[in-house]
C-alpha cells in the first residue's frame, strides 16, 4: 500500500501550479486514493459551552450575511437568510450555537480564510470527532447530496446484477431542468449501471427508476425518512428521493455527514461514489448493436475538472439547485487519517467555490493534527448500543471500547468492515460501528485520467 503524505497548506501560487497539472494530479490521485472505512467508536460526552472559550459568540451570523434579514424562509422553499439563534444540540452543546465553533490548541493553524458556506462541518470519520463547524444543525435545502441517503437506504435492497426494462411511467414526475444520465424508456439497464448514473451524473432519471423498483416514490421517501430517523439525522425532512427542491425538504451539514459516514460502510456505495469515469449503456434499438457513452463524476475534487483533483479524495456527493445553491460532502484520506467534510451554499458565488472551501477545510483538518479539542461528535444510529432516541445525546465511555475485528461478505476486497457492510452491526460496549482498519486498494473502481463530459444542469 503506498504511503500518502498530508498535503501542505495551499497558497494561490500552489493552486495555479496544480491547476496546470490537472492530468498529473488525476493519475497520482488514482494510485493514491484509498477508500474510507468509517468507524464510530464509543463517543465521549460532548463538551459543554463553558469549557469552550475559543468558540464563536452566539450572535455571530454566517459569513457573507448581514444582520437585519428575515430569519424565516420566503414561502417558496428558499432557506432563511440567517440561522436560528438556537439549533439542535445533538452531538454537542456547541453545535447548537450559530456561527463558527472551533477549539484549537497552541501550535494549531488558523481556520482557512474566506469560508462563506452558510453551513459547514469537518470531522474525523473514524472517531466521529468534529474538528470545527459552522451552523452544523441549520436546516437547509440539501440538493443532490440527499442522494447519499437515497443510496444508503435503497442500495442494499436491489441486487446489483438485476436487469430492469424501463417503463414510461417510471420517468415521470422529474423536476424541470433535472440532471439526468440518459435512461431511455423501453431500454433495459442493470442496477449497477443505474447506481453509477446516480453517483456520477446525479441522474434523477436513475433515481426515479430505482425508486419504482423499490415500490414507488412515496414508499422510497418513507423508507428514507425512517432510515434518517434511525441515523439520528433529526434535521432532515425528506420530500423527494432525488434532492430536487421541494417545500419543506431540508437537511443539515451534520446530517449529510451522517449519511456519508453510514453509506461508506457499504462496499458498493464506496465503489460508486469513488468512480471518476465510466461507460453508460446507449438506448437499445432493434437490429443494432448496443453501444455506450462516457460519463464523468460531477465531484470535481475527484475528477479535477475546473479545480485541482484533491489527493486522497474518495467521494462522496455534490449537488446544486436554485434553493440550495451548491452543496458538497467529501471524504479524503492521508497517512491513515480519514476526514469527512460538508459545505452548504457558499455565499461567494464563484465557479467551484464549494469545492475550494471543502478542499481548504480538508487541508486545515489534516494540518491541525491533534491540536484541537472536538466541538462535538457524530452520533451512532439509534439501532446501535451507542445511540439514543430522537433528540437524545450520544453516550459512551471512550473510543478505546471499539475493537478491530475481521469482516466478511459484502466488502468485495475493498476493505474489511464489520457492520452494515457485513449485514449486521457488531457492537462492543457502546461502539457504533466496528471496523478492521486495513484498507487495501480498490480493485474494481473504474478510473481514467481522460476528461469526461461536462456537468449536468442541476441536481
């Protein structure tokens, strides 16, 4: 397994050099990228506000916003202009405060400048420690990052090799301007190919067909909400399975990070979200051989389209809609450390800003090392010993109660994980997920350094 060194802090000159070397970065990223094993060991009691002198004042508005805006939405599904004064404290009291929360120690680098996301969070994927956050529980439109919850919910139910012929009704009801992978009525597709369409092209057409196979849109929405509730993603209200703007459909940076962490327990989920380029089947036409066309992942930190590919990036999902703006949840690994980052709706409206802010937070997270005190934790599901009911705080004694154990079927040689991947959660003490921390390189993830097609319009 190759040795991966943490990235150095990026300066503007470095960014320009990396932008000119995108192809080289892609090749290096493909050889260095490791899938992320997510473990949720027993979680310590979240820090209290009294012990957090470095946290931001409660009245701090999000970056890029000004006082005086209405704190309520506009009735058209758009989010309020600033966060509520009090939010959920699930995972830690500091997470209920508006504004930036960080507790660095001497020798730690400062947070990146110009972080303009309405909400963001960076966490250690294995310990669950949240390194820093901004309005972590602010309920905002999620766009296609909600597809992580869709996949985590539906993916285990459908055999990947199952073939399905698409009916016209299964493609109805998609929102105007929806992103699509190009599924055609009357053609047959494998479940595997449709999941590639979901993750790479954010295809709402693939989501609708897979939802039909799951019993329909209404049932899929109910299943997703039930799974979100079990994950303690209490900020999330599901209205559509694809994340398209809908009144009342919200999530949070905290919840989106929970979805990614849960999904990454599944080998197939890891394969799809970390695939940069693939071929998708053409429409079936009588008397003609069936071809295929290239599709590229819309996660630009994975492909290097428009921004430098991020070293060690292994997924997860991006999104963009009118109400949500740009959203992104990503995961990366360096030197065995694995970080999850979520950024929602940067107020700086520059192309690829959500990726730049995500990369800057990852750089900071790898550089800060252990020179911080957590501002909160990612809680385990209610269905594990470490979880509690809706609205409750996590419990547990220490991360030492988690043990490394061998795993079995379902990991497909990408990494060995016991838990959701093996079909059952192994709980030791108050541990949420228990994994074997060996991470062999992926064998089946299809990558290429060639540039694929451009992004679809919206999520």
